[in-house]
């Protein structure tokens, strides 16, 4: 079941890879580039100001099919989208590692969706996949804005180039799948589930490409983009939330691993990056017991039966139901 056509207007989210509380901690520690949170807010305003409702979406009509083609644009260090198209599907190789990495990682995402999930691109209708690289100057983040993903170069000290990370690309594209299925609102429990499912897509596809198993994988999110000052740290640990980092720059990892420690404050859109640790831990345990590709299929089945304001308890019930169907099918 795909809830998208039953929703009406899509809940577009401005979903960032680096949580706002980490950028705030970096700013308090005197890291100048952490002020990029201001640029983030500007991007949100720009996106909302230019957003025009899609008539087909409002009428519940599925958009015309695309070809799931990749398009990588160079923002040329501006905070604008689709500035210069530098590599499109099947185009000649360019001398730019960020462009090549993004193009290849999108290809891995697209192929996994097709081969393992029987899904045709982000919207399951061949939607072309657009990525902007070299966004801003030393921009310490990556994000999905409801239509495309955008990748920063990092400052080379705290964070390295985000485009080199398969996990970053597949996580952000995962937000697109969430938008075009359950369309989870980006706040509170539904927002934490949004981040959780994006982490699932990121870790599952990374482990698939690396040919690792649930037992030998490191289950770290964001370790690939840590610069020299944060080397050895990560943004999240799905196996053990709350242990990914503890340093003078980012402070201590605030993620809980159990519902009893649920963050109830207003920051981070009601804890979307914080409380995602609870469900991340649940997925890790399921993957250890069932193997990661089986757990991924169960979670993907459950995702298609969720709705915009779903709670953790309701999501867990759908995951249990999907697990029962999986076990019955395997018998």
C-alpha cells in the first residue's frame, strides 16, 4: 500500500545529515564554519518561498514516469541549486572526485532499490535523481529538500567532503523514499522515524556494497566524513546509540537506545536526530537475528503501511506485522 496518493499535499522536509545540535556545539567550541546553520536556515526559506504546490499531487494523481536518470550539478560554491550540469546519465567522465563519487553512489542506491526492493527510483515511478555538489563554501552538511539532494565539501578539518560517503548519499536519498511512501512529518516521533528509516537505507546499502554482514559491520553512521580533528568518531552508532562521539567539539552523543530515555524537548524538531537511536537499535537487533537484507525487507514493507503522524508504537506494530508475513512467506 502506498499512502502518498492518499495524502494530498506532500510534507516536504529539509532533512540534514549533520544534526543542528552538533553544529551548535561546534559553534560554542569556536568553530567558525559551524555558523553554516545560518545558511541552512536561508536555504529553508528559499525553498519554501519558491515552492509551488504540484497540481497532480493535490489531485492525488501520480506524476509522469521518469527514467531514473542521474544528474549531478556543480553549485560552484554558491548556495543555489542546479547551477551547472556537469554529469548526466551515461555522460563522459569528469575530473572531479565529488561529482564522480556522487554519481556512483546514486547508481548504487538506484540499483539496490531496483534489485532488492523492486522499487523504481525514489518515487517508484522512475523519478530522475538530482544531486548538487560543491554547495556553499566549506559547507559542513548535506541535505534533502523534498526534490533533490545537496552535498557540501566540508571544511577539511572537522568534516571532509560529504560526497565521498556512500552512507551520506543513500541516507539523504532515503529521505526521498520516506517522502514518497509514508510521507512522515519531520518532527517529534514521526520525524525521528523519518531519520531512522533514512539511516536504515544508508547502512543497508553500504553493507550490501561492502559485502559485510550484520555481525561484522561496524554499524556507524557518518564515520567516513570525519575530518582530522574528529578522526575515529562517528555521528551515530546504530548498534549502541549514545556512544558514537564524546569530545570537546561535538560534546557527547545524546541518542537514547530505549524508549524509557526518550528525549521530550523542543530542540532538533522535537529530537528527530536524537530519538532515532531508539529505532536504530531495534533495527540492529533485528538484523543480527534475521540478517540485514531480510530486516531491510521487513522494514521497507512496514514503511509502506505507515502514515505522516505515526508514533513509535504504531510503527513497531507494523514492523511486527511485516515480520510475521515474512516468516510465513519463508515457511
